[in-house]
């Protein structure tokens, strides 16, 4: 006797039965949903909404969230950390009405390139296809299959013998997620366990499959999506059939029946490994709840393949020809979004500028984060303009002010540079680039440029042979050497000469040689020179101080000799 058992082609997914939770299910989105991250009018992401999302995750702003995720090889935050937060990303139109899509922040981590990614899972669907043709769906083609039946399936030039609960070949993946018709058609039976033949369902037209279009390969969000094949934690999942890392060890199936081309998709159904209650993403039962069971991509090792797709949370087995909720997920590349915002330039740590007595032209395009294609210099001011004699200015050598990157400075000190974001053209016309921090509406930012004071060594009158001389009855010259590294047009110090015994009647004459100072004295005695920096705005001693320094020299009394005859 031959026993014929039939499977649903869509069967084999896990779903959840949350009919008891309809009152608090995410078919009713919690209050306080963050507004759409993507501004379709300006064709860019809204920084204020990105900041709100980051704050919900416990970060000061979006930049801090990106930095944290980029700095950790492991997950930084799960759905539990984001609480009841939901966020809008993308939209679609159906029957003349526009709808925004609301998502649950499920997992903050990083991809194989080190980019910060936030995995978002669709927060809810309706119980019927009343607001799109992608609210609920069959798993496969809407017919049933024979026990153990396989059919050929071709993708990316390879042909596989797959079963009805293989996600790769499924109707739900191709029609609902990707908007194509490359699924297996013709499992062919009318009912589970029946023998009547049936034709596969006719999918909605391309014009009706609009819900996830923004996320598909040609969609406006495609460049901001990371595929599962580039996410190590997802590629290592191995608990269920259709998981990328499943080793094929099963009683009734092997790995060849469950190809994983879906890991190249932008948008995909989650596994029970990820989305079951308190599993990897740490979702709550309420977050998983829906007005109908929720498809997962997880398949059961079943010889019949008629009831081996699992729903989420309670793990109920679903038949492939049943309609259940379609709630896909995707990885949003936060680092890619961050790159579209401007970072305020900074003076490189290894770049120093020092007063040299001349006007210096400094090219700020060499500074960290300075992007000449997105910003330009509008102003330079000294923080304390009363200090110094030469006002800073823009270089002014370019005819187009929006190409200015250089400033002219002379004096030492701290300068405030004002820069302004440029505009670029997108689908909305001319729009300005946005800064990563600070007010999103303010196009100007400031940063500092530090010009160090020149260092002066403590003055000396040379060694013993130079600073000690014998009285001659005439003027004797003592020379204070150059305290600077190069010759100067004017000696940078003033010197007040005193005599130890206090008998100096008048200041001895001094001659400024630029790089040295000559002091002429006549009488014997011990002398002290007290030196003061003339220009303390631009010079300081090598020890960092600006006070006085002293140096001594001596005129020895002439020794008289007496001879006797």
C-alpha cells in the first residue's frame, strides 16, 4: 500500500500565533515612533531623527552611536536596549495612498568591513492585504506537494534540487521581498493529502508590489543596506534549515536542498535564531506579536515538508499554502550614512605652527576632516585680538570664495576659523551639506588653529673666558648671545644692568646687533643683567615662562705689580 502524503509548498516556516495579544501587539505601534530617518524630499537622512534614534539606544547622539558600534566586534545594543522604540524608514504608495514603514531597532553591531549597522525588523503588518499586497503571503506557490518531492531551482547560474520549505526558491522571498517571479511554480496538488492537481497562484503585478521597493537593488536605500553575506554573526547561524551556517546534518535533508543565495538580498525574513523571544535580538513577545502568525525563514527537518516552516516566538508549524504575516528585516549601514555628514576639521596632532616673525600662509585643506569639495573658509579671528600687532586674514588668492582654504597669520596665538558647508544638487535641487554635530540648520562651524610662541633660550655672556675680563681703564664689551635659533633683525630682549655693590652711576651703553647684545662697562666689579622678553605675545623662554632671566659678568680689578731695584 502506498501512502501518499502531501505538503504545502510554502510549508516549513515557523510562525507565532499571537491572536491572544492583539490588543498590545505591534499591529498597534507604540506611541512616540521616531519620524522617518530618510527624507524623500531632500533625498537624504534626517540627522535630527538619527539623533533621536541614538538617544533611544542610550547614546548622546548619532555620532556617538556610530563610534560605539564601529569600535566593537560584538553587538553593542539589542532590541531590549532600545525598549519600545520604533522608527520609520522608507515609504510606499498603494491605491493612491502613501504609507510609511515602521521598524523595530533589533540589533546594533558591525559588518565584516567594520561599518556600524543597525538591523531593523518590520514592526507590524495588517491581517489582510488591504494596505499593500505584501502584508500577508503564502510561503510558496499556493499549492501542495508530494512527500519528499524536490524540484529544480536555478539562481546565479546554478541549479539546485530544492524542497518546498527552501527559502531560496520560495514565493515569499521572490515575490514579496525581491519583486520578481523566479520562484518554484507547480508543486501542483489541490489540498494537503489530496491528489487533485492545481496551478500555482498568480502573483500581484509589479505595479502592486511597492511596499519594499525602496529597499530592493534599484531602490533609493539600496546603497545604505548591508547584505547578510557581509555580516559574520548572521553567516555563522546554524540552528535551522535555511540558516547560512547549517551543516546539512539532518535525518531527511541535506545542505544541497537549502541553498543560501538569499544572503545576497537586501531584505529578508529573519530566522528563529534571531527573532524568537529573547533570542539573539532580545525581542519581547509583544514586539513579535501580530494580527496573524509571522513567517520566519526557519525550516524544520521534516520528511514531508508540508508543515515544516516555523512561525516566530511560539514555533508553530505553518503550511506553505497558508497566508501569514510578512515582516522582513534589513541591515542599515550607519557608517555609510555618517559619511554623508560633515565632520568639523581639526588641526592634526603632528602638525605645529610656530611664530617666525614672518607672515605665514596655512593651507587648512591639510587639516583632519577638511573636505574642499564640501566646505570652505569664510573668516579667521584671533581669540584675543588685543594681543599681537598683525591681524589675520583669508589668503584671498582665489577668485571663487567657495574655494578658499588658506589663511594668513603672523602672530602667535589661538585663532578661530569659521567654515561653511557647500551646497550640492540632488533630486530636490540645491541643498547644503549637513554637519554631523551641532545645529542641523546652521551651515557654519568653527575650529581652532594654534600658532605657538617662538622659544628663547636663557641669555648668557658666554663661558668664563667671555664673561670675566680684567679692568683696562677703557670700556670693556660683554656680549649676550642670541637666545633664538636664527639671526634676528632686532634683539628680542631688553637688559637692565646692575652692579652688585650698587655703585653703578648710570646705565651702561648697549648695542643691538640683532642676534646679540653688546654691553659696555668700565669699572671693576660684578655685574648682573636682568633680561625681559620684549614681545611676550610671540616669544617665551624654553621652559615656557615669560618672566625675567638673569646673567652675570665680571670685570676683575687689575693686579698691580711692584718691582724693587
